[in-house]
C-alpha cells in the first residue's frame, strides 16, 4: 500500500470578464487632475484656495507669537470639557438605581471612620498634622531650601 495519492485529473474553471453580469458599457479609466488651472476657477474660488493654502503658515505664526496664550486657552478649554464630562458621568451614575445611595453610605462611613481615627483625640490630631507636614515638605521641598 502506498502512502501518497497521485491524481492526474485537472479541473479548469472559466471566469467571465464580467462575473456579476453588470452592464459596464465602454468603461475606461481616466486620470483626474486634483488641481484645476486657475484660469478656470471663479475669482472667489481663487481667493478661497489662496487663503486655504496659506492657512497653516498663518496658524503657525499665530501660535509661535502667542504660545503661552494659546496654551492657556487650550488648558481652559480642556478643563471646561473635563468638568462637563465629569458632570455627565456623575448624572449618568445617579440614574442607576441603588448606586447613588450606596455611594452616599460609603461616603458617610468613610467620613465617620476619618473623624474617629484622626479628629477625636489630641494625639491622633497631632499625628495627622505631622503626616500633612511631611507630605507638604515632599511636594514643595524643605523650608530651608535643601530639598
């Protein structure tokens, strides 16, 4: 018995030039120029194309001459968008049943624990102020300028 199978039959399939049977007529490819000669454009279109062609240079000049103002306006716009997005997310969360009351209970529980842990006794208040001062010194540096 042989391990290989040999076949001498071949099958050919003829695919028509238009396999879907669409009526293409005398279709031909034509090259379309992306730019029309300026003589064929109306006057307003010439002005619009000139302005749009020079727009990136104008924007670059404005950005370079007013870099800090543009960055400030961008940050203000980003903050406004961020606040709006946060408020939209919070209002969507408030619409979910039982989720808003659960968050309120968690907040009340954490506030109660914080008051019990850090604010009731003088020694724990001192511990809290020491932690806050060490955190401020890590962020802002030491007062004597060594850090």
